C-alpha cells in the first residue's frame, strides 16, 4: 500500500459563500496548496485549483514537508523534489520519509538512518527504526526490540531500554513504556511520572493527561498527581473547549477539567468536541447505532439519525451519511444539498474537500464548485507550500 495520506472517507457538499468576491479569494488561496494524486498507477501533484503542477512521473511519492521537499520513487530509488518539480536530492535510497524539523528518515538494506535538507547522511543507517524528529531535536530510535532517543547528530542521548516510546512534546516530556506499564520521562532521561499506568496519553492543552490504572480511567498532571479520580470505565482526552467524554454505567457523558459532570450520561458513544466556527463547539454522539450532534450545553442541535458522521469543520459543516449516501449538515441541523456521493473528506485547511463519484476522486470548494474533476485513483491531503 502506498505511503501517503489518503483523505478520510466522508462527504463534502455544496454551500453558498454569500460574500462578494469570495470565490476569487478562495481561488487565489487554493493555488498555495498542493496535493499528491494518483492516476494510472503513477503519482504527481495538483494545486487547489485543480491545475497539474508536477507531472505523473513517480512510482510512489509523499506529501510536501514544511521545508518544501517531498520524497518520490523514481526508477526503484527514493529521492526528493522541490515544489517546482526539481529533483534536489537524487534518487539513491531504498526508502525515504518526509522531513520534520529539518531531518528525514531514510532506509538502506533494512536499516534506518537520517539525512539533512542537503541530502547529507547525518545518522548512518544502522538502526531497526528511527521515527520523526521532535521539536527538541530528538527522535525515537529502535535497537533490537527496545526504544530510546537520538540527537540529530546521531548521539544516543537516552539508551534504548523502553518497550515503547513516543516523541517529546512541547512540555519537554515523553510517554514511555517499560514492560507493560507507562510513565513519562524528561529530556535528560529522568522520570517525571512513575511507570505505573496501564495506559498514558500526552498532556493536553489544559495540562492533564488521560491515564488508566487498575482498569479504571482518570486524569493526571505533569508530575503524576491525580487530578480527576480513576473512576471511569472509559474516557477520552480533553477537547479544545475543556470538556472530555467519559464512560460509566454503560453510558457516555461529559466532564470538565475539574471532573464535574456537565452533560448527562445517556449516550452509547460520544466523540470529542470540534470547533465548528463562530466560537461554537459541537460533538458527535450516538444513541444505539445512530449519530447526531450536541452543543456544549448538551442540547441536540443535529438530530440523532445518521449512520456515520465526521467532526464539524470550522466552516460550520459536518459530513453525515444516510441510506441514500453522504451529505452535509450545518450547525442548525439543516441538510445542505443532495446526498449523492459515495464518500468524501471533511474540509481541510485549504478549504477543499475530496469527493468520490463512481469510484474516482475529485475536489469541491466551500461554494459547492467542483474544482478538481473526479478522475483520480486517489487524492492526498492538500498541504500549504507557499
């Protein structure tokens, strides 16, 4: 299977912009985004207006990274191209991956190393695995069946002794696993949170991490102090609006950062709250096998009658499926347009959504205009390159 992000399968349908000159603005912005596309088993790139910007020359390819480079497979070897299609790092690697914080992982004869943006090998390919470099310049590496942390110069700054390790976050902490239990370490390898949890997530924006202990779920802070007691049978991390879905007594409800119940436990499933624009946050909830949406007060704003749903996008639309196919609803629960597509993606940062019609993929903008005709075998995520 090709290694690139294929957009999630949900729908986008027509919405009227209602603002003079809106179409031209979106068209101009759309040129700043490139997406990887596949046609007749070859890969190339289009921009957000549907214009082909890089020919279909490659056997495999990836999205453009923040430095404007993308990996491509040409004549059996991987190299990197720029946004104008120039091969800036010659095809020479068995496998290669996207750049992150100035470095990319490469693979040679089953071993992993890393290169810089000039294509210089900075870490020799000798590891069983190297994973994305974090903001602090450290990457998780694998030696045998254990994991540790490498610097960008290749120094093993934290020895490979963990059964699992995640990247360091902006707080300077990383979740690790020893044996069957999770904890957190600091960048010097010292223990920040004891290794005693059955599960442990990264810290959220509110400074709390979801954790499991003694088969119950709760929340801890960066020092391992219990902030919300371990009393739940299931839980999710906190959403941007400070609410989290938790499960107890066979039902889901929502709590705030103090552990106070704010939405009753009455749902068979519950998602995270998503920013629907205009300061509104909505969450998908399920009763039996049907989905709808609630607001932060617990009010049902979209009827619970759909088979599958997406999170709301910031343009105030969410994709939902009915017996007829996929369609769109707004924050008032009004269905927008007809439910005719097989699948489609939610809106991305580019303002575009990917739709599937008769087995081929194309794109729509938020005004309901088809800007990329459904003619591709696959379309990847649109990434801003300018």
